C-alpha cells in the first residue's frame, strides 16, 4: 500500500465513495471491488443509500485485504467525495480519524466540518476539470483512478474491471472510462508509471457475488423450481437473479400481486410436488404469517428467504437490522413449530439456503431463512466455496397403505406423503386440525397427536454440526447469529492477538434451538457476551427463554442502521465488568 497517503488498519484498507444521485458512486464501488479481485485480493462492498425510490445520496463502502473480508472495519482510510450534496446524511456511517485521507474537488466547495474535524488529511484534485477534458468523461472514473493510485492498485486491473462492468453501455463508454481512470492515476502519481502487478492464478477463480445472489444459488442447488414473490427492498435482487436461471432449469418465477398471494402460490406449488420458495422483508413476512401457518398445519414444505431491514412498519427500507427474529420465531398463531435459519456470511448464504430447502422438504414444514440488507445487498470477493451435497429431499410413499394415512404418527414423526396422481394416495391438506387420514377433527386426542408429531419431527432430527460455527477455546465466549458473525469472528481474532483466550459460537439453526448442545458448547466460560444488531436484544432474550444461557450472560444489542464494528466488541471485552 502507498503509506505516503494513509496508514491502513489491521492489514486491510477501507474506502468509501460518496455522491448525490447520478454521480456514479455505487458504479465506482463495483469497479473498485472487481479491481481488487483482479489484483489478487479479497474484498467486501456494502452500500448505503437514502430512502428515496429513485435518486438521492449514495455511498459505496469497500474494504479489501490479502485475507478474506466478512465485515466492515472500524474506520475508513479513504473518503472520496464526488460532491458534497447530502453527504452529511452519511457522517455517522463514515468514521474517520487523523490517519484518514479525504479526496475531493475544490470546485465542489469546502468539505463539511463534521468530516474535517476528525483530523483527516485533505487531498484536492480537479476531478471535474479532468473529466471534462475527456469526451464522455465521468467524474466517478477519474476519482476511481485516483483511488487506484493512492492504494497502489495496478492500473490494468482497474481498466479491465471498468471494461467488464461497463461493457453493456457500449465501447464509447468503456473507452471514456479507461481514459478517465488513467488520468485519475496521473493526477495523484504526477506522471509516475505503474507496473502491472503479478496476478495470482487462484485470483482468476475467485467469485464476486452478493448475498442475495448467493441465496438464489442456494435455492437452486436445494432443488427449488418454483418461486413466487412480490418485490420488496432489500430482497428484490434475489428475484432478478433467479428469473433467467430458473427458466434455464425448466422452473418458473412469478411476480405475485402481493405477499399474501405469493405465499399461497408457493404452498400450492409445493402441494403439487415442486420445491418452492418466496422472498420478502419484514413487512411482507408479517403478511405471510397466516399462510405459513397453513403450511405448518398441512405439513407442506415452504421456504421463505427474509432479507431483514430496519423496522418497525415501513421502517428504514435501505438499511440493515437483525430485528425480525421475534416474528420469525414467534409470529405464527397457535403452536406451529417450524425452522428458522440464519446464514453467517455472504458465502454461507449459499449453503444455508440450500440446507433450509432440504430441511423443509425432508421434514415437511416451513423454513424461514433470515439474511439482512448488510448481507443481501453487499458484494464480496471470495474463494469458490465448497458446495456441500445435502441428501435431503421429500421422501415419497410410492405404495400408500390401505387406507392411506397422510398424517400417520410414525416413529420418526415424518408422515408418509405421496406424489400428486399416485393411485390410492389422494389426500386433503388444509388448515383445519385433522386426524391421521386428514379428515377435519376437533377431538382432543387427534389434536394432541398432531401437535406432538409436528414438534417431535423437528426436535428429534439430527442436524449434525451445521447448527453453529464454533471456533476457539477460552474463558470468554462470544455468542452471536447471522450477519453479526463476521464482526464477532474478527473481534475474537484481534483479542487472541492480544493474548486473550476467546471462544466464538455463531448460531446458524435458530429454531429449533439446540439448547443442550449450546450449553455444552458454552462450557465453563467465565464471561458470555451475546452480540446482535437490534434494539430489544431479541436473541439474548430468546436464549434465556430457552434456558440456554448461564445467569451471568451479558447482552450487547444495538439497532441499525450503523453497523456493529469489531473494535466495539474488543473494547467491551477489554473493559470487563458489566456491558
């Protein structure tokens, strides 16, 4: 890295590019992330945008390193302002200090005091003037070249990435972008030449993927061939990614008129034998609850990928928060046991969604997969992940018993189900309580038998080691779930580097909770800290309700939209005492 401008922290560099609507901040971030991959590095790009339907302020936030990156850093090394309009809306999300550098065009006016009071250095460049000297030139590409020079990224990696990203816009746009990037390099480097850095062979195989795309891939690998959903931020990209790919697999994607219709459509498709899925965010999940209860009662597999955002109500559609845990676990009326899972990273969105589909099919129930905006809409440069082959599928009864007892109580508590059209295998599946044949029944014994069966099949299933990721040993136990896992793992690594002994428990299977195994994993830890991003400590209280925590366990729960950063966890542990 070029240390004459800034000193990177923790062997990683964090950059944010901000601008008003139409300035191209997010496009610049996408090109930068692709450049990082082509330079043989790993990276993570999050984005922050305003609540407007169209336009408005935006910020691309990229962190890259020679090691995999799963969370934002504590601070930003570099802020690039394409303009200063509305940038104050991002001040809390862009922590700077005296080691940071701000790049801006003096023609855009003075940098806001809220940013400069951090002590950050200011580097002024005539970005707009340089762009105007190129036919079709854009300020975001000039700024990108300046970033490449400051960070010593190879110019050819940057220009190749721009060509790849902007190719759909045509040759003229690519040519202008290339010229602007190189002039941006020159504006910082004062004419010095950059030799192309060697490209590691393995870098070519790395993936550049978002959490929403990863969830879509996991769904396809799990066997999903029907998707019905209503678009909602921040889940819509799953549908956009799945639409052409489902068609290639002879599947179908249907945009429903609302969330009520979409959940009932997937229940119908699944009843017909096709693994089915819908996607939504918090407001849509609320609308789906009655339909999902029908799927639990009729034991029809159904999968919901819920990409959480700030709430309640419409809340903050473009920001992240782990605040839908309570509704995912407790939102059903009546006793309706079901599965709730949460991927721990962008990469893990693939395997966990695939696992969720397989579990729903095998156990004939509902699986809710909880990601969030910080996972779903972020992009990461990752090594190609291992693709586990889950041998989980719907077990069909080819030769039904006479009479066919669709809801028979079995030793494994999973009742025999037939494929549509099976001779002597016709049954009724609805929301009324029923006996083993499926005939509606209000007899107490039938109700109890079906309730216990639906619960026992989930609690008695062998989920193996995938219920959680467990790392390290020690007197300190950091317990977390979902997108907070990356932050906690990095904090634990920093604490270990300081001589602390730390264990991390990142729970992937939230319901049914593996309570006894979780207690054993906590072991004799002297301090247990539960980390999550919501206001009411939902995970902490859930664990306590399940009697999974020692009495001395502490909670660190903070709502969005500001991300939890690794340094916060390190400081909490070092302080000792009460949180």
